[in-house]
């Protein structure tokens, strides 16, 4: 039996959407398209309609859809070895760990399956390190408008009540302060504080970028008080800002760094990277994962990272061009309040809910999304070209002109 054909053959859009509603728990408000193919900037649906993807799987497909090097590596690894377990030494895992340690200048990596898992590991590691060294009482300070994942612990770390409602009682040990406000952070720190966790650029929160002096101040506070600094770069890392990691724009380093999304080129993988001093808090048995760091995901990730190293200059150039063109629309339409971004992590804040704009752009063949209700978010693959951007700008202009 050809199982692949069984999955894909004789399935039409109407039946697929009907079966989705029947068999899949409804945790997503899906748009009415059924993607079946992707290549570069393009996603093709079951009816053959093509879309330019300016969301990149929510920041996952930074190298584009089905990049040939990632596909080739996945195919070779799938034929060789898909899974053993972390009871044994895994060559792609060690090679990927070495690569990320060299790129970050940090010391040790732990691999999981997602950004939420990477952040869970970071929280556990910070608290374990704190316990071992009498640093606070395990309390972790996070920022307003943050997003750190969907597990019980990471929705608690996420300072948004909407993600937390209905899941009480929530885990204890988190405090929220205003982002980009160093005085608010100073006031929030107490003898209970073990770590500070933040995104250098808030993605789900609406593309809010940390000020350079603010982030330097956070690092200084952590140094002075021996507090662990965690950077969540699940969305803003892996070349998205024009540097491999967003913190490189600030000339500082965290004690723990979390990555996921684009790390795998589409394969599910998360990473928690730490300095030697902090990493030693984890010992055999103190943390673990069944699938994390498996040969398939790590091989795909290694190939993806190699490709991303060659896309940083294009990201910088196309980001500058994209922001310039969006600002031209801002000058034209009074309902655009602000254009924010760095590299190809860009948002435009509207004076109204942007949900309908997303749907109209979908009709025109462009995939974007709206976050925090009023921020249109653009996360195109880092292979994007000027012609792609021009097409989106023209489509957006047409949609805006009808408002």
C-alpha cells in the first residue's frame, strides 16, 4: 500500500475542510485554504492557486519553503536513521550543538521540539542554577506584551491574561513589568528574583524592539545582582533581523538563549543554549526529552543554519527596502500609526483591527497576519527579493485604498 497516496489522493478542498472540523480539535481559527506544496516564497493550495508567503509559517521558513539543501539532508538522514534515543550519542545533534555554540559564543546546548519546550528548559535551568547558588527564590521577571509559549508554565511567563484564562491555577513564581522601562524593572526586582526573561524584539506582542540602552541596562543589572538573563529568540533569532541572533545588535549576551521556529528549516526543533556556568546546573536525570535532538530534526537544522549564514546581507538590504516602502504607505494613509521593524521582522500598527486586511490580502494571493489585533506582521522568508516586496506593497495599497 502506498501510504503517501492514501493521504493525498482523492481529497478535495471541501472534503478536507469538512474533515478538519470533524476530526481535529478546534484550537485554530483557520483560513479557508488547503496548502499542499511550497517552494521558495510560494505556497500552492489544493486548487493550484499560488500565494506569496510573507509570514513564512510564522517565522519558521526563513530559508524559504522546501529549500533544496534542507530537503536533500532530510531525505538522506531519513534513509539512514530517524530515531534512537538520547541514551546514545547522536552525531547530528552533537554537530548542531557545536555549530550553535560557535555561532553564539556560548557553551552548551539542549535540544527539544519547540519554542515552548526550549523556554520551559530555560526556566528550569535558571531555577536550578539559582537554587544551587542561592540566587533568589526562583522568581522570574518577564515583560508585558511578551509571548513565551502555550504550556502551562510558558503561558504564565507570557504576560497576557487572554492566554491564561480558564487554565487556573497557574504555576507560581512569575512577575511582570513594563517592557523597555528600566526603572520599572529595577522596582520589580526583589530578593526573590532569580532570572529575567525577555524577547529582544517582541513578535506576538506587536513587533516591539528593545532600546539599546535598555537592554544594556538589563544586562548590567543582571551582572550586578548575579541574576540569570534569558533571551527568548524563538521568533527574532536565526537571521530574522539581519544578524544570526537579535542580541548581536546590542553587543551583549544572555546567560541562556532559546531558539526554535526557523532553527529547523521547517522541521520541529527547539534549542536552549547556555553559558558553562549556568549549564552545569543540569545533570543526568534533571531534564530530558524523548524526541528532542533526534537525528532527523538536527540534520535539517544543521542544513538550515548553513543556508541562513549566507542570507544575512539580503535580510538587511531587503528589510531596509521593505520598511522604506511601508513608510510611503504610512505617509499616504492616516490610519497607519507606525511602521516598526528590524531586518525582515516588520509590523505596521493600524488604528483599527487588521483582521479583514489579512483576509483581503489572502484573496490577492499574499499570506500575512495580524497580531495584537492592530499590528499587521510581515515575516517573509529571508530569500525575499524587491519584486516580491513591490508586489505586496501594491496589493496592500489597493486594499488600503478601499477603506
